[in-house]
C-alpha cells in the first residue's frame, strides 16, 4: 500500500543496516509491529532491550526510539507500519482501549504456533490486496476498474483492522509490569481515552487539558512530543473520520451531521470540512470530483489537511 497509509516490508538479516538503525538509534514515525519468522534479533526500544526469535512479535509506537543491536544472518521477518491517520479510526473501535497502553509497557510477546500462522495469513492477504490496489490504480484508461479498486481499498481497511484485533489477542494474557507509566505516557493515555468518549461534543483542547489539571500549552507540548501530533490534530482527525462515516453510511442530512458533531451551524461545519479536505461535505457524499480522483481514499485527503493545522491553533 502507499507509504503514507500502510507499509509492509520483508526484512532479511543479510541486508546492510536494516532501517538505518544499526549504527545509530532512529526515531520511528509510524506505529506497527515486527513478526520474527526465522533467526533472531536484539533490538532496543526507548532504551529497553528485547531479544526476538521465531514466533515472537514486538509492537512499536510512533516517536519511540529504535536501535538494532545485533541480528543473525538468517533473520527473516515482516515489518508493518502505519501512520496515526490510518490507525486512529480503528482504535476508536477497540473496546479495551487501555490494553494499547499495556502493550506499550510490554511490547514484546512470544506467540503460539496457531497465532503465528494466523498473523502470517493476515499479512499475506494484506499484501495481495495491496497488489490489487496498485494494479487497478495503474490502469487509468479503464474507468470500470475504479469500483474494483475501491473494493480492494475497503478490503485493505478491514484486513488491517482484523490484524489489529489479532495482535491484541496475542497480548490478552500479558500482566502489566510493576513499572508505572511515565507522567507523560499517563497524560497521553488519559487524553486518548477522554477523546474517544468526548470528541463528538468537545472540540477544544482546553477541555482535555482541564481534565488533567494542566495548562493548555503544557498539555499540548506533552501530547505533541509523545505522539507526534498536537491535540488539535488528534481532535480534527477524530471528527473528520466520524463525519466521513456519517456522510457515507447514514441518511442524515448535512445539518443533522453538523448538529451530531456539535458544530455551531451547518455553514461552519461545511467550511471546516472543506478547509481540511478540499471538498465540501455534499461533494464528498456525491463522490469525489474527477480532479480529486488520485486522492479518492479519504485518509489521503485528510493527511494533508491535518498537517496544515498549526500547533497553536484551535479546532477553528
């Protein structure tokens, strides 16, 4: 799949300086997992070492620090990464939200042979769907292929979500360590949980900062440093994803959607949506115009809009 959504890489121990992380530590820009299929590798994530071998996985989070300390020449494994704009909609459907933060505390896990096979099956299907998307997308001359490409994209989304749930199952028996979360991790955890519960009605960063008795400026700096996104960007992404779902899968009119998401009025909602996506809510519901055909996947459009939001702005 395209790099800004999901990246799937097959890594081998014979490669020189895997991920450029063997000589120096690197700052990860995506969230994902590494599934070790053969050989072994010792990695350091945020200063903690983990020794991986076949049938083991490790989940990593964006803005963590990675270094590959050592690996065998017969190392083989699959690395999957995605940015927050891709993962965030899936996270909102995860009922046990705090489990994600337990995984961050205990990211390494040895899986059963059945779990290993299931993870491999998910990954193989994802790779096949990714190929299908690229093939259909490359055929610009045949418009009849566009619905096929859209179906393939939807398959990719559902398979990615299914893979996420399968990974969460691999961690169901993890006992949290006695090491407490850092204060910064705790702030991020509480923010994401509060955001999941309140984003439809609470659009202001101050609301979430007040929940933790922090100033807006200090709260924003913590969220930015821990996640790579400002609170405003998190809120905007959540609202845009929900707006997309309501426009695509309900019969609610634009005014009703605006009210459901607690915007002052329909006009304000329309301007806000268009400012971040380059198209109006009505145009999105009708189908993306031809000139936006290359960006028909909503996440592609949202990514540029979200990135335009300045660190010190409100939702407006």
